[in-house]
C-alpha cells in the first residue's frame, strides 16, 4: 500500500518536472546585450595623385625694332659762318717759298694763311664788296699785323674775288664740310643778299694803294 503511494508521488514529481521543462521551453529566451561594434580606425587619407601640368610653351616675343638712326647732318663747324673781317693777299716775291706747313707756296693756287685754323681746313671766303666767293685751303700762318685782318689770301684767290687793285677788303669766312666742293652756303647767302651792308668794324681803317700786294707777314 505504501509502495503504491510512493510510486504515485514519484510520478507526480516527474510530471511536475516535465511541466516545468515544457514551460521553460515555451518561454522566449532572455534578451542578450548586443555586443559592442568593433572600433575601426579611419583609413589614412590618400593624397590625390598629382596631375602633371604640361610646361607652358615659351611665348615668342618679337624683337624690338632698333630706334631709327639720326639723319646725318653737318659737323659742329661745317657749313657755318666763322666770322667777318678784313682780307689781304700776297704773292709776288714769295712764289715757291715754303709755307708754314712745309709745302711750296703757289701764288696762283687757291690757298690762304690764317692764325689758328688747322692746316688743310677748307674755308669759303666771300667778298662783302663784290659778293663773289672762293674756296681756299689753309696752308700758312698769318696775318700777324692788324687786328682786323682775319685772312691772307694767295694772289689767285684774291683774283677770284675781284680784289686785285682794291687792297684790303671786308670778307666773310665760312667753314665747309669734307664732302663739299664749293661755297654753297656762302653763295646762298650772297644770292639772298648780294650787296650786304658792311659794318664799320669790317671797314679798313686805312686804304692801301690800289693794286699794291701785301707783304707776307704784315
């Protein structure tokens, strides 16, 4: 009788355990905490690939044109009036003698003596009496007497000016350029004013005897 009760008790306990087990299986599992997401280190920034820049083509610069050359003009003392004064002439008695630059004096040539102009200088002499001109070359020194006398002409040059027989007469002295072959500047002045007024300073203080040549050195 006791064994039957014990068996019933054992079966009841097994049934209770089974019921608990079934109840436990029917319940949902307890929620589990979500696992933290693993920290991911940021990827290092990758520099953008440098884009090659093609070299710029050289800019062609047109060469600057040189400034225009100045037009050739006369030298500082070419074709200009040197001054006015009195002119004398010499010839007889000195023909063939050496001049100051060493050459032989030709009384019939177109040469002259001057105090300071360099030897070889070509001077256009214009008579203020006749208006005539002559181109002479300086090859001698003088005149040394008379402050108003500025040039001593050869006999040939004096004849060209029409001075023979007139004695000392006022003239203009023009310096000409290397390429000039005549007295263009003085002649142009003469054509514009063929009978210029002679200043008192250019007049001889004392007239010489007509036709009498000046002695060299006076």
